[in-house]
C-alpha cells in the first residue's frame, strides 16, 4: 500500500538577506515577502490598480520580445514569459500583486513583485515547479535589460493614460447631460447673479450650457496632457545611460511596447533626463486639479440653485436620492453634488502631494514615484466615478421651477439694467432706488409713472431682448444736448 505524502505547505527562497519560507502556492517570491513586511502603510495593494498591473505585464512582454530578437533570450523562455504576461494583461493573477501601493525603494518592490509572479507563472507554463529560478529567473530573465527605474515610471505612464482615457469619456458623457439640459431650459428666464447679488437676466439654458462648455475645455486640456506621458524612458535602465542593454534595445523595446499596447509610445530624447524628471506627472496632476476645481464650482452652483426648497433660491430641483436627516422629517439634501465636492477636495490635495514628491527627487532618480502613483491614480479614478455619479444620479433628473424663476426676474431690481437704453442711467438708477425702498417691482413702478407702455414692457421682458446683445444707437458727444437713444423697440426718447 502506497503512503500518501502531502504536498509541502511552504517553499524556501533566498535573497541577499538570507533564506525565507513562503506559502508554496503563491506566485510571488522572497522580495515581495519582504516588501509585505516592510510596507504595511495604506492597506491597498498594487493589484487593486488593474491598469498598473496590465502596464507592467505589457512592459515585461515587450522586453522579452526585444531581448529574444537581439539573441539575448532563448525562445522557450521568451514564449513562457510572453504567455504569462498575456494572461496577466487579460486580467488573471492580479491577486498575486500584493505589495502596498505606498512603498520605499522607488518602486523596486512593485517591479520585483511583477518579476516574481511572471517568472513563477512562466515556470508553471513550462511544466516546472514554482521557485525553480535556476531554469527561469525573475531578475536574469524576466527583468533582463531592465531596471525598476525605467520599468516603473513607464508603467505609471501607461496606467495613467488608460485611466485618463476613461475619465475623458466620463466627462464627455456628463457634458452631454448638461448640454441636453441647456436645450431643455433654453426658454426659462431667470436672474443672473454676481457676488450673490441680482445682476441681469439670463436663461437657465445659458447657465447649464456654461457647465457643459467648462467641461469641454477641460477635456481638451486633458487630451493635451496625454501626449506628454507617451514619452517614456524604457531602455535607460538604472539612471538613463542604458547600462546592461544592447545598443539597439531601447528603440526595439519601445517599438514592441507600441505594438503590444497600441499606443504611440516614443523613447525620450534624453533617457538620463527622462529618468529623473517627473514633470509629466506634475503637468497631468495640475490639469486634474483644474478639472476638480471647475467641477466643484459647478456643484456649488447646483447646491445654491436648488437650495430651499422654500427658504432658499429654489430655482431648480435636484432628484431626491435619500432621506437627508435622522431628525428632520422630509428633509432632502444635495448629496450627489456634495460627494463630488469632496472628491474635488481630495484631488486638490493630491496635487499638492504630487508636487512635493516630484520636487523631492535628487540627482538621477526620484525615489518618491510610488506616492506620485498612489495620489495620481486615486485622483483619476475618483474623478471618473464622480463624473459618472453626477451625471446619472443628479444632472439627468434636474427640473426647473419655471414660474418661480420668471417671477424672480419680474420682481428683481436688476431688471432695471435692461431699461438703461430706454430711460438712461440716471433715471434707471432712481427707479431702482424707489423699487428697493417701496418693495414694488420695476415693471409696476414703470407703469405707475408712465415711463413705459405695456407693449414696451412686454418687449423688454422678452427673453430674446433680456439675454442677448441688441443693437443700440450711439450716444452723442458730450455737450451735444440730451442723449437720445433707440430703445431697441422702435421708440426714441
């Protein structure tokens, strides 16, 4: 009778610090184990950023193909590495990328986690047990012609590109929702405000169209920033000199990476400069901050316009999403704009963090790119989610309080500005003061004082007249007598 021998529960691996046992079934190795122990910081693993893991696998696949093409890596190892990388790019094995996103070492732990997972999965594909690094080694084969210092920043750029593309799509969809509301509200007259005081009339459609235009401008700025992160330092290895690589490697690996990813990545003009420079990340983060600031301002406006419902502005109604109070029955709060505001605050803070991390680099390398990555990816991911949430849970359900908006225009002292071409500035000012002290509306006073006919009032209150430029007669030179102006209604005074 044969005795069953249980499979070992652990396997032993060795590094420069000595031997360590780790679970037999994991694809990561001793370098990853030490990183797990050293960096229990954020509690978020690199595997929770799929774009980063996919980017790392694409780079390792490109390197294997480039090295094989140069005769530096044999075909069986190349094929196994490529197969493992393709599985990772398809979404498998991401649970094996376990190091913390915030880590010391300029990203070395992330790179070694990738090297070990790919090496062990490649060994398995070759029919070999995990840990047989004498047959296929994480450093000697998977990391051949590479350094963390060119792999990691390149992976960050590829991952950022993927995230920004999704963010731009989310912004475009949100912009479309605002634009549709602009059309829906094109005929809704309301008062514009400056410094929270009544200014001059506009339409609610014009207000919502502004929100759409602001988003469109930032989509364009993000698209511009994307071009900067397609320039990579892959092939520069440790400090950009390309030590340990074939002279043809840098151009070849970039061409392979472009083929694999479908992105027009190009080698930086100077790999030494590119290895230490984090300017592209600073630029991108700055544009994300711009998006956040303007999106937050839009949400501030939405909260103001919907304030009330009876003791505030109450011009628009946001869709009710949840009960707003544990003590006040019937209260509903603008929770969706509020959560977008908070995302904006985070993005602004992340930009400060990225600025400090980029500035803190010394000489030929920036050791703080993990913090740049952590902050940047959070900004991109949260902004995308905020845009999607704002569109689907708020903007598309907004309605206008049309009657109240019209009444606020007719009752506003700011309406007197529209009478300047008819009455003149001095007379219009007197009318505004009298309206303020009496509590009467500008149209009522104008009727009582016989300043305007009903036909003139009706024409003045026409949204087309109130919300767009109208041709006026030029004022006469000083000393030419009383100024006479065409009031835009076929009348003169």
